[in-house]
C-alpha cells in the first residue's frame, strides 16, 4: 500500500471471550482535516462513521473523509450480528492560510442580477447531483497521480478574500499553467458531469472514482470527454483554461467524498514542480 500515508492503524482485537475475528481489520489514510481514510472490515460487517452508514464492498472495504473544519473526535462503529466494535477516531486540526485576490470583476464577486443568481442556482444543483452519485467503482483505492503539471498557486482550505471581501474557503488545489495544457485523469473513473461554461467554475468536469469519492476540475479551456465515459488514469480528459471566475489560466482540482471536500494534496504524491510561489493570482469557482 502507499507509503505516504501518515498513519496506519491495524487492529488485532482478540478477546479471550470467543477468540472471534475482529470486525475492524485496518484503517489507512490521513487522520487530518481534508483527509481520506480507507478501511477494511470483516466480511458482512456494517460500518457507521459518526452515525452515517458507509457503503461497504463484498470483501469489506469502505471509505470516508474529513471536511475542512471537521471536529477532532469521531467514531467508527462496526456491527455484525450481535458483535459490535466502537473505534474512536482522532482528526488532526490544520491551519489554513488567508489568500487575497484582487482585481476580479465586481460582477463575478458579488453577482446581483436575478438571471445570474438563477443560473448560479441551476448550475449548483447540477454539480450537487453529479457529486451525489455513488457507484461500486473502487478506483478511489488507486494511488492518485497529479492531473496536470505546472506551478502550485492555490491550496486547500485557504480563506479567500476577494477584492477585499472574505468569501468561502478555497477547496481545491490550483495548478497554474498556460491555456491548453493537458489535464489527465488522476485515477480511473466515470465522467458524471461535463459542462463547458458555468458562471463561477467555467468549464467543469466531475469524475466519479466510486463510493462517493469524485474529482472535480474547473476553469477548463476544453473538455475532451463526455458524461458517462469511462476514463483510465493518465487519459487526457481536458485542457487548462481561465474560464469562469479566474484571473489567469490554471487547473483547480478538487476531491469530494459526497458533500465533504477533501484535500487532493493528501491523495497525490509530492508535487513535482515549482510550488514555492507565494503570490496567488488565481481565483476559484464554487464547485
Ligand atoms: Zn482554485
């Protein structure tokens, strides 16, 4: 399994009572805000994370994640027949930077026109529907690769201040590169949304990796796949652009676990390229 996981928990619970097999076999991932954890349970066990039942494969795999501001304490509960195990989970708190972006068109920062607000709502619903799709794909278990080469110019979780106005945090990782730079699939999946012009996010693509884990790519110049298409890791899926609310060409890559936003940098290997830049020149969409 991947070596960069910062924490590996393997449980061998052998009570002398019955010498039963443990229900929780392993948990691997980043136990930090924005992190994703893959677990394996005994076959036919049921798993709940903080009271929400998780999808589990026939051979016992499941996945869950922690949003940007996730509270420190959580609980995983496994049951099988009359057996029950409760595993406390501690989630590390992270510090986020403040990123200021100035020079955006005011109409893109605080839209007020009714037709624009209507459009934003409609596009938001399309995105929510695409992210809510769940599938039996298990591609979230792959070692992800970076979808583009360039320069890291924006980071997960940072608090955005646009034209002086505090806004929603930034949920993606931004890779700045010229318009037309290839974007490849970071892992296998199925395309759930391919839409060329959203108000905030411009060219917008969502790829389902299974069990509620998906990637979102925004501000695309072109989209080279269609909804429903199967993609393999490394396949060309789009090109980088500056569409939607952006001040320059970049890819904004996001990882979702259903409604939770996760940090792609915790999924991908160390970025090869220049990431020492401190000036944020890009802006995000909301997807
Ligand atoms: Zn961004």
